[in-house]
C-alpha cells in the first residue's frame, strides 16, 4: 500500500512540476489556400460603334478580293492563370476554318476559307489547334494575345452573310 502511495505521490509531483520542463520555443503552423484561377476572355472593337464586343464584322472587300487578305488585330484574347504547372489554349472553328452562308453546311462551295493569326502565328482551323502552351508559371499571369485572320478571298462568292464561330478554350495543366 505504501508503494502505491509513493507512486501516486511521485506521479502527482511530475504532473505539478511539468511546467518546469517547458520548451524555450513553440511553433504555430499557418495554412491557407489560394484557389485555382484559370480563365479566358476576349474583346473585339466594333469598327462602326467603337464598342467592345465578342464579335467582329469583316469588310466585304476582304471576302471577295482574290488572293490572301490579312486582317490584323480584330480582337484580343486575355489568358489568365495561376496554375504552377501552366496551361494550354486551343482554338476551334464551328465550320473548320470556313466562313459559310449556311450554318449546317461547312462544305458549301461558296464558302470562304481563312486561317487564324494568334499572336502573329498562323493556325489552320480545319481542326482544333493549340495556340498557347505554357509549361510553368512562377506567379499569376494574364497574357494578352492578338487575333487576326488570313482570308482567301473568293471573287465568285454569292451574295449573303458569311459566318463562323471560333471558340478559345483554356485548360490548366
């Protein structure tokens, strides 16, 4: 019984004396999370109104003058990402790089072919194309890229409104 009392007394002494063994330093762990931010926006200046839009009207002479007709800076794409591993941007055309009168018929004989100029680099849109490939980032970045067109004019084009839709997609790596 005396032994149990001695052990209990010793344990009480250790517990009470514990603060005497306190460390000379302590740590506080801090954590916080920055959410992923990878997005893309586009702006085009309407020549007639000066308004910022997501559409551009091509001058008819660029559509009907035979040969290659270049139209620079019809829009600007703003690529934003904070992904350390980088990102890619692809461009695709609803009509495979053709301006057509009928949305459902990209093989229309009267179609007007064009290629995309993305930041000065020519890209065929007969299929989806990678227009930007960033392998790594050291900080959040917004890159501004100019968009232009190289149009193969069709002097025999039929009267009507020719159109296509180009979709830009940004993907975090």
